[in-house]
C-alpha cells in the first residue's frame, strides 16, 4: 500500500510519498501541473490544484493511504438564507454557473444585480465564502447588501481591509489584503467570489486565486477583456470561463434597466490646439512609418512601441508626442462650452460628469461650480458628496476614474463623458451608472469629442460592444 501525504510547504502544496517506490502511485495527471522536488521526495504545485488532486486520488482504484495535512471541510457553520427572488436572467446565470461545475465568470452591466447572483451562489453552495473587491467602498456596499438581503448580521461577517482584519465564515477583503493574507485564507474557504474580476490577473492579485484551494469560484464584471489579454488567465486558470454574458442593451430589453440614448457632441480644436496636435501627431506617425510599426490594439502599443523606449530615444519621443496629442484632444478648451450647453439644457436634472484627467475635472468644477470627486478627495468628503448627490441636495457631480468602480447611486439620469479612454469596461461601467430602473424615464449619455482627432476612434472603440442604444450625433 502506497503511503502519501498531502500538505502545505511555504506557498506550495506538496504530494509526498514515504518511499521512492511509492512515486508510481501518483496519478500521471498530477504531474501535468506539478514539478518534482527530489529533496522532499514529492511533487509540488499551487494550492489551487487541491480539488483536482482530491478528485484524482478518489478515482484511483489502487489502495492508497493518504494523510491529508490540509482542511477539506468548507461547510458554513450555519444556514445562510436570502430573502429575495432572482430576475430571470440572474437565475439563468446561476444555473449556467452550477452546470459549469460552480466555476466561471458572469459578465453583466453595472446596475444589473451581479451581487444578487453571488448571494444566491453562497446560499446554494452553503460554503464558507471569501469575497474579493477592489476598494473599501465596495466592502461597505457588500456589507450593506449581505445584511439587507440575507439572514446575516454585520457581526457575522469578516473584513480584511481599511485597517480591519477579522476572519469569519463569510469574509470580504480588498484585492490588496487578499494578496497579503492569501496563505491565511488558503484552505479555509470553499467559495471564492471575485468582484470586478478583471483586476485578478495582475502579477500580485493572481496569487489570491492561486493560493486558495476554493473548489468553487465565481467572477463578476461588466467586461472581462483586458488590453494585455491577461483576461485569458482568468478564464483558463484562475476562475473559469465566461458562462453568462449580457450587454446593457439586452438587459434593457428585458425591462430591468432604464431605456437610454447615446449622443455624440463634436467640438473643434482651437487654432493653437490644432497646430500643436498636428505637430505631436506628426512626430508620432513619422516614427511608426520609419520603423514600419503597425498598431492594432493597446497591447500592440505596449509590445511594439513602449518596450522600445528602453533602448531607442526616438521611441521615447514618439510615445511622449502621442501622450501630448491625446491630452490636447481630451482637454480641448471648446469642450467646456459644449458642457455648458448640455448643463443648461438639463438644468433641473441629476447629472454625472466623467473626465479622464484630474486637471480637467478640477477646471470644469471651478468653471461651473460643480462638486468634484478625484483621487485627492478624502474618504469622508467623498461619502458626504455621494450622499448629497443621492438625496438630490446637489444635482451635478463631476469625477475622474476614481468612481468608475466601487460606488452605487440611483440618482443620475444624465451622464456626460467629457473625456475617456478607449477601454470598453470603463464605458460600460459609466453607462451603467445611469441605468437604474426609472418608471417612464429615459437615461441619456453624452460624449463630448474633439473632432478630427484620435478621440473619434477612441469613442468608436469604447462603444463598439454596447448594443441596442439609439445613436444620435450632432456638432456643437
């Protein structure tokens, strides 16, 4: 009888035999995802492979004596109950996840209730659950959703983040804390839920998924795709494939979010801006032509151009010129006049304004006396402004990227993109801020675009995957 021990050592999981001859008892499939450590007479792999190892040993017909030096009991010590009914598309997403072996990613627009799918998954599995989120604000929102929609009270929920380190059968953690304390979590939880899962495949955050044995995994996002294509790791290795996907237009058709229209407003660069834009674009394009570089994506920009900066000073000049021309387009001075026109048109409505650069946020805030939230805004002030905006005490709010994720307001029906990136995720998230159900009301998203600049193509890219919205265009 082969004697085998499965245990942790450092960041690895060891499958160790008592004698060298017992190595033949190790299933060949285990060797596909592990390496042999002669010193410890063992195969070692990432902890995330434990469920597969258990399955392989269970299916072996030969007699084995296995000592499990890891926890394999992930059941909640109480019965978790939810108090709501899922919408049909949410129920379908949950069924698809279950059919996929309780592993996979759900892609739904902001505001369509991804959290409720996760809560039902927690009830369905009955397992200890680790919920990973990007921000402290999202921890607070998950706490509110769990206590309002299940039988759990706040004292039953653990938190890692914002100075708190409390472990409980249901625990919410930021990605930062999840990475730091992954070894503490690794064989405690049976279900891993990653909110805004597109953050997961970074070099540090991916260790959360790799270090946890959690057999069941659920990823939530408005769009998984990343310019660096690391989203493929989420699907193939860390969480599971996309098992359900709906666009904002599809959710709108089902009547669960507001109807919406999209409108582009074009503005001209001033003569000075146009001259500088043409100059910087010339430097950039000449370099690409000289080196015969063709860029089709953000990944191409990174791999074919940015990497050359370390040894080619002309590449550095080209990248610098590209950034300057982009900045000119995104901060075009005539955008403020277009913004003024829209604000006047919707003077009595609740409006959320987005800008790419903090400088533009601050300039528009000062020009129109609109409260602003940026990365510089203290947490307490940010909370106060959001509450006032939600209550209608203030009806206009301008922000940068800081609110692209991690805040939940029901109020705005008008959105204005003063400037933005070409990232599809950012666009879908911003649109989602406006799509809370409102009886008889249609939300509207404006894009203010510098004409005859790269911003036009950027706008097309970020809207490409958003379907079923009515599109109207005009020139300011």
